[in-house]
C-alpha cells in the first residue's frame, strides 16, 4: 500500500468554512415573485430551510435561502427562469438521502423540492416502460406495478426518488443482473438552465439520431438541468425467486465466492456482502439473531430448473470457500424479511455509536481486483483503529465502508478523511472509480482529474459552461465551478485536499 498517502489534516472549523462560498441570495423582488406564484408552497421557514440544507453526509448544514414545492414541469421552468434573471442558484431536492453533499446550498439560492411531483404518469406493459414524475420513489413505483407482472429493478437501499436516482446514476442490490440507473432510463424531461423544457429521446427502443442526451443528464447531479419526468425500463418478474444467506470465516472468503460465481457465468440476481460488524449492528437494530460472521445474501431468479442449477453451482463454490450451509427464503414475505435488514444497514450502523455521523465510501473496482482491494481496506481499518463496517454489492465490484465519527471531533474527522482518501487512491490504482453509485457531489471533486485525466475534466467543464453559462444549477458540485473566480481549479475536498 505504499502508493497511498494520507489526506492533509484539516480542522472541523476549516472543513465547515471550506464549503461556504460567496452567497448569491435572491433579491426581495425575486422572493416576492415566487411568493406570489406559489403561495403556501413557498417557504422561508428556518426549519424547512435546515431540512433542505442537510443530507446524510457528515457535512455541516448549508441551507438555501428559500424552498419551492413544485407540482409540474412548467412550475420548475418558472422557478429556473426567475432565478436565471438574477443569477441565483437552483438546487433540486428529492428524498434528501444523498451522502456526498449533493443538495447542500453552498452558495445559497432556491431549493426546488420535488416531493409533490409524485405521480406515476403512465405504465406501458407492452413496451415494458413506465413514465413517472421525478418525486416518485422506487417503492411507490413498484407498488403501482403490483399485479402487472413487471417491476422496476434499481434498488439503492434507501427509498430514494426516481429523479434523484437518475441524477446520481444510482444502482444497488440488483445491479449485478439488471444494471444501473443508466441502463434503465429510456427518456427524460429536463428543464434547462434557461428555463426551457427538453425531452431527451423518443419512445423507440433505440436511436442513432444525434448525441445521447439522456445519458448526459444521467449522473449530472442537477448541474446541467433539472430532471422533472423519467421514462424507465421495466423487467418481468422471474417465474421463481429464491434467496439464501450463507456465512463465511472471513470477508475475503465471502468475496472470493462471489467472484468465482460471476466468473463462472452464474446469473445472480443479487449478491450482497456484509461483514461481521454490520451483522452485529443489524441484529441490534432489527432485533435479530443472525450469526455475527461475514455473510453473503444471495438471490436467484428464473425458471425452477434454472434456479436449482444456479443455487447448486453457488453452493458448491461457497463450500470450497469455507461457507456454511445455505439458509433459504423462497416465499415473498420470507425474501422481504431477509432483505429488509440489508436495506436498513446504514441506519443500523449509525446506532453502533449513537449521535455519530458517517463518512461513507463508495469504491468500485474491476471484479478481478475486488478481493485484494477489500482485503487491503479491512487491514487499513484495523491498523488505524476505525469503527467502519464494510458491506456492498460485491457482484459488480462495489463496496462501502461507513466510518463512524463525532463530527465535532477534528481528530476523528481527519482520520476518517485520511482513510477515505487512501481507499479512493487504492480503487484508482486498481483501475476503479472513486464513486460507484453515490455520485461526486462535494466530496469526490478532487479525484476527477486522476480518474478521467485533465482532458476529461476539461471536456466536462466545457459541457457545464455550455449548458449552464451562469453557473446557477447546483454550483460547487461535480466540476466545482465558481462564477466569482471563473472556474474553480484547486479542486479541494471540503474535508481536505486530495494530493
């Protein structure tokens, strides 16, 4: 691990100050315009502002100047046009579940809350698509699809909004079989920085006409436009689904089992690894008695013969890796009971240190490098005495560490950020990425040049300049452009510079 260096140490006060940029607050005239148009759906309440300036990251709150609760694409366009006239920032808000500081109003401005844009507009089983407003959550969409024979596959754990999932390029537990959000988006309706309405694609399954605008906005984190409607791909429910839990003597053994299964061509529907500390947290949080050992949660889907064949193949691989007997769940309620604790792992882990926040990592590496990368990371955690459970979607090379810290303790903040930096550098060394599914936000800005090269970042900045010349769309995120100094070039992390 000699290629990895620590992040320079910063104090908690410096960390908070580093994300406080010059504010571009709305004028009294703009406030009056929005108040008149939206009435009770326009708020400057202190509590509402704090809610919309706080996410699940360890960053201090950065509230907007006002919040508008929109109900249509036309209303979003009205807000953006009004803000563009004064060069006031506009920040989109969905469920508030982001962990990289995406929604923090670092330059002030107007927050556009999409929670009331929550209609499922159309379900087309014959085309295997559904069109939803941006505020629809994944669980809401799947509830609407109940009985149709289809489901929406992307499952990041949190009950995030579809718009937020597109904006961050989310993925999750089903990715190993069904792909990420990028693979499951067909068309978008977007409000541009000028307040114009754009539809990025037709209803056809494919097209060679021009640039792929849909993918341009997928993963843009609200910096290129505000996504208001999404057409997503649906998948048929498998004839048979079966889930299993298997314990291993070590994290390395569990990961090696999944790697061998993937390389053997087993069509796993889900493959989640949880270390012993995560299982301990889940047991306490959900009042369970799971064996506190490194654990794989697996799911198989297809015809009965396919499921039986896949399960037997993985059972043999698991046995060779020292795994225990499989504990099966085949009925829907049993599978829900098995996966629910995994979905609540984030909040369960927080209870290991009540009152703590967590610095969340999101490394993703080629499957061939996964076992070594996780082994080195586990050794790093032990060497530095961190409280950092490890779990993740190991079927596609993505894993997370939740480093629990007291955000008021500068030494703990420094240690967590140093670890996060080492992990990112480790992932990049293996040909991986700094963020597999959480997005760049504020936290990963400093790694883009190393991951994509200076030319790649320059192209990204050129796109940002072209589509948002006033830099009003979620400023400070992804390429971290700042209007007052042209375009930001120091690329500092809010918690410390990546050098």
